[in-house]
C-alpha cells in the first residue's frame, strides 16, 4: 500500500457525499473486499460504504487523518489513524492492517481501536 493509496483510503472515510463515497470505495476496494473492526464485519462495496456512513453519523464533523505509523511490504500494510476535529485532538485512534489484491486495490482491512470515546 503506497502512501498515495493511504491518502485515498482516508479520503474515502472522510467523503460525506454518498455518490462520491461509493465511487471512492469502488475504486479503492475489490468487489469481494472485507472490512472488520470491533464495530463492523462487512463484505462488499455497498456494505463498506454503509460502514463509513455509519461512522460519520456517529462522529459528525470529525475527520480521519494519518497517524505516526506507516509500514508496508509485499501485499500488506499497517498504519495508524486518528479521528477528531480538523486540527484538534483526536477522540478516537486506531491501527489498520490492509491486504492488497494483485491489482493494488484493497482486499481486506483488519482494524483495531486504540482510543475510543467513553460512553
């Protein structure tokens, strides 16, 4: 996963327009891709786009940004991310591991939450 792909990944998570988000997901993930984290376990473009929409509904106005860790080799990558107000302290943070398909698109994401808002 190149850092350019990471930028596109975060942009998809920040895209609020449903049509643009669906297009971003389709361009970034394989048709049979999966996304799993403590709050979701979904497969396919529509389900991934719906998961992103759900996260945006839970945290309106907040944005995903890259964290400090980024590492990749072969067809896998790992990176940290933050969620918070633009330019502000994050309210959530996590660590994602990504498996890429031969065409460079995302086949699988395994996400972990390191910081989550308290209820």
